[in-house]
């Protein structure tokens, strides 16, 4: 169990549900599918549904032109939403005492795809293209330079658990005395490589994803970004615990028993000093693939039974890949912060067709209220290729 409490001072968020905490919260608790759109430019020969952030994104400063990519523009939107608390932290601790730990899996690959297409057509690389736009290290380098920080900075890239693992990495930096605060979160962006890769694996849904349904047929890919400031200073939401495990079972398939996922959740509970009965809500990884949903249902049911309220929010956003852990942690943050939650939980969007081969779970129905009469603690699961499992627990700091 962690002895020094850490708090999430503020949250910046941009997803297919909208930009900013209030817009995202309104769509999240209403169960909106407004961000799921059909695109014809990502996979040759057929359209595909994706979760997309619509509209123009603010340009980066000219001084950061070599890092200009959609991924960093999404990250900038999330960072600017928490700029005031970052400035306060800089004033209190100094620019060298604030770490940056961000997660991604695609980084700026979309710009690399466009540049390669131009090169094949003309024989020359575009003058505006820089390899650093697509480097995995890009988000953390970009954030540090944008904010003028000189503390530790690095990017975590563990597929779909990337921006959940940053919570553990940043906590270690603070507890080791290497930083007094940390900017955490992450971003991922729609790109052709990812969509075609999942298509080749036959993991894409033919329509919208349908988590835990007997009719589920694969994932819907999305994009988004989140940013938090983590420190010992009091804040509205507390970082209570985290569990990390590795299946080492298969390159892409999870351990079908769910033992690694179960262990990650158990480690998170022990880290937080909580029991399964203390968890009011679980944000499921819930990708709507046959193997992932089956594994997660077994893991959750074995630890929590069939009573704990839970939902997969990917029916509203798509699977935001390396950004999903941070964005879904932001959904917990919105659930736990009375300033942004009117008293509801995120609904589980599916066709309601129960898979009789899976253990029963208590899926959140639309307009389900927050549990009352208890201190609120919530858990979010993030599972990545290679069996990289993360369970994160956040709690309402003040009741």
C-alpha cells in the first residue's frame, strides 16, 4: 500500500466524445455515439467505422515545427486545458522538478505515411516532414518543450496499456525524489498502419463494436488524448493504487484464463488497501473481441462476482489504443469529481445479447446513478498486446 498520498490536480481530455472536461462529461454520461463516424480513406477498398476527433486542431508553435503532427496537436489540446495548474506547479517546484511521462503507440505515424506517399509519387520527401514527428519519444519531448520543463521526460509504449502505465512510472519518480510533480497521460491518432494491421488480424468490427455481446465481432478504433498533473498537493481525485502484470502468453492474444488480468486487479486493490467490495464501478477494457472480452469477464467475475457495476466505454469512443488507459482514467476522474458529474455512471452500450458462455457481469444501464453512502473508489482496466495488464484505482479525495 502506498504511504504517501498522490492526487490528480486537474484533467485535460479530448476524445471522439468532445474536447474538454465539460463537453466530454456531458456526452459520456448521456451515452453518446456521436463521435463514431465512417471513414473511406483508411483501409483500401472498404469503409470502416472509427472514433474520430472532429474539427481543426490548434497549430503548434512555430518553434516546434519539426514535432508538428496530429498526435502532438491532440496532446497540446489536453495539456492546454490543465495549463493553469501546471504553471502553479512550476512556480512552486521549479521547471526541473516536474516530470513528463506520456503514453502512445502510434505517435505521428500518420505524418510518416503521408510523407512516404509523397516520396513514392515524386521521389522527394516533403520539406515539412521530420522523422521526429513519428518517433515514439515524440509526445514527451513535445510536452517538455511546449511547457518549458527540464525534469525527467520519457514516453511509455506498451501498446494499449501505455497511458495507464504512466501512472506507475510517474509515481516511482515522485517517491524516488526525482520529481515533485508529473504530467501524465498520452495520445494516439488514427492512421492507416494501425487500421490495416487490425484488419489483417481480422479484429475489426464490421460496424460499431459490441462489447461482451454474443454477437461481438471485433473492435472499433479511435483516437484521443488526456493529460493530468500528479503530485502530493491536495486535489479532487486521489490516485489510490495500481497493479501491473505480464501474461507473456502470446504476441497478440491474452491468456484465456484471465489470470494476468485478475492478478493486476488484485495487486491494485492491495496497493490501495481496498477490497473488491470497496470498488463502486469498473471501467472495463472491453474491446469487443472474442478473446479479450471472454478473458476479462472471467477475471472480473472471479474477483468481484456479478454485482459490481461495470461498463466498457469503447462503444462511445472506439479503442483509442495507447491513449485509451489515460482517457478512460479521465472518465473515472469525471465520474469522481462532483463539478463534472451530475450523478451518473457511463453506460455500457451494446445490443443486450448475453453470451451464455461468459460469467454474468453487472453492466451499467443508461441513467444509472452513482452509488451513494460510501466513499467512491473506481477501477479501470487496460490490457495490451503481449499480455501487458494494468489495473488503476482512483478515488474521490474528499467526501
